[in-house]
């Protein structure tokens, strides 16, 4: 049985690119969410904090979509490890 890190060393370029884009999108979304929450606490009631951050939300969504599309190009091998 191979360990996951050994499988990842032999993974295709599409798999690595998809994983990297997904990780960047998740980190960017966490940053955007936390910074929006902190900004929301400083604004008066009735003001929308998302208006100033719309490009970050759009960038995150685009990165997730690109990650999904790139993952479709990954050709998966139907090789099962038998113990």
C-alpha cells in the first residue's frame, strides 16, 4: 500500500495545479471572510461591508471554478492497490 505522499509525487501536473488553485482559493476566501467580519464590527449599522470587497469574492469564485475545470483534465488511472 502506498502512502498518500508517495501517490502525490507521481500525480499529474493537472492534479497538482488543481490542488494548488483550490488551496489558494480557500486561503483567499478565509482572508476575505475574516477581514469582512473585522470590518463589519467597525462600520455603522446599515452599511454593507461586502461592497468594498466584491473583487476578492469574485476572485475566489473564479479560482474555485478554474480549479474545478482543471481537475476535469486529470486522467485518473483505475489502478487499485491490493493488500
